[in-house]
């Protein structure tokens, strides 16, 4: 089969489009014919410098295949597989939990200490075929395209868990969405508007903010022109927002905290600009702020999202679709923030 592989970390030049063996199945696994695989920032970090990938490559577990956001059809199933069948249209839940720890038994498998991510610890969807535990295969409606389905597992699941499960977003809330042009940002905007919240959106260009306005954003802020916390406080007459969806990290941390109203909730899922942020503890307890972390989400939450998308309640934002062999180009577009929404790779175009 054809796949995008790499055997050393570096620039996009390390990505090679080549032939590799088709995966062989264990008894509880399914083989998926990949129809679409979305590109994530984690793919870029894995290709460039993530130590987990470096260790994997040093062990000789090469070549590595990226890709965590996968939709396709089941081509084969292992002998012990039940509940899905050859020919089913599916989207893959990206995390493979241990299944035996207390977190897994509670249905909060995204907290499992030994979980693996498809395309990170295992080979992923930048290929014509990928294997995964059959329990990760979520059947989907024929009304949901493979490209739209592939856009959901990382970005939409992350945004849903942040806003709905962790921050408990309410219809009367004001919510600030950082980086609305990215996958998590555009997903967060859709989910917030579906909930009925008023949305403040930040982006690096007026073009992206216009797209956000068309999607329903109420207040648009170009963070290159202004301190977004000042705009938030101006618009809310000093009150601030109830929820901040934070996935940038050190560069925006102070502004994000400053944007919060009393009893405000900041929920963070990423640190693309650095791990360390400081907080004024006195202001935190005086305003009774809540600062919380969030990582991906559960299979049950992803099933909810797939159901909503199948009914047309959510429509993933797709920036563009590229053939698999142009994965390097997709990485560069993402690195240079030239996208609005998800970039998907398709092996069959």
C-alpha cells in the first residue's frame, strides 16, 4: 500500500511517499480503508521534535506513519470482532486506552495513564490502510462525508470536552475562542453557537475573522492589532467573559486570564507557544476564577458529535482537501497558519 512515512525527524523533506506492507490484524482489530485523514499540529510536532517519536525511531520502529483523524470503510476484521462488519462506514476514535484501569471503567478513558494515540504511538492514517482496535470504530451515517468525519476526532472532540464537559457552557454565557481559524477554534465556535452562547473570536487576519463572522461569531478581534483582553473588557463594559477556550499557551495566558469575568472558567488544551504561564493568585481567588485542563474526550462524546454531524447540527469546517502524496504541503500550510478549518488528506484522489 502507499503511505507517507518518515524515519528521522526534521523538516517536511523527511516525509516520503512510498510503498509499505499492508497491516496485519490481531483478533480484536479492524483494517480500515482510509478515505480521509485530517492533519493536526500534533503531526507537525511529531515530525519535528516530539521526544516520544524520537525514542520510537531510535528503537528501530521505523518507518513511522502519522495521522490520528481517520475515516473510511472497514476492509477486514479480526476473528473476535463483534459489533462492526466489513463495509461499514466508520470514523476512528483516536485514543487506545488500556481498558482495565479505574479511569477506563468509569468511562473517562481520556484520563487513562497508558493510553496510546493512533498515529503517534502507533502507525496512523497517512496511508491507504490503517489498523485499529475494532472498539475504536464508530459507525456513521451515510449523510456524513468521509472528509467531514475525519475532521472531527481531534478538533471537535477536544472542543466539545473543553466547552461542554469541563467548562459546562450555558446558553447565557459569553465565551472567548482563541485562534478561531484553527481546527479546535473553528470547532469551538460551532459548538458554542449550537449551545446559544455569545462568541468572541480571535484570529490573526481580517479574512479569518470574516469567515468567523459568517459562522456566527458575535465579536471579532484581530490579535495582531489589539490586546484581545482590552476589547473583551470594552465590549462587556468591564465584566469579562464567562469562558475562555485557551489552546495557545504562554503567549496569550495573561490576556486570557484578564478576559475572565467573576466566576469565569478558563479551560486549556494546548501550549503551542510555551508551557509556562503565571497567574495573580489574589485576583484569582477574589474573582473566584476556575482554571482547568482538558485533553481530548471520550468515545461516548465522539459518538454524540458524529450523531450531531450526521443530522446536520454540526458541519466541520474544511479548509482544503489534498491527495495523500502532498502531505508535506499540508504541513507547511498548517505551520504558516494559512488555513481556516481542517486540511484533509485523501489517498484516493
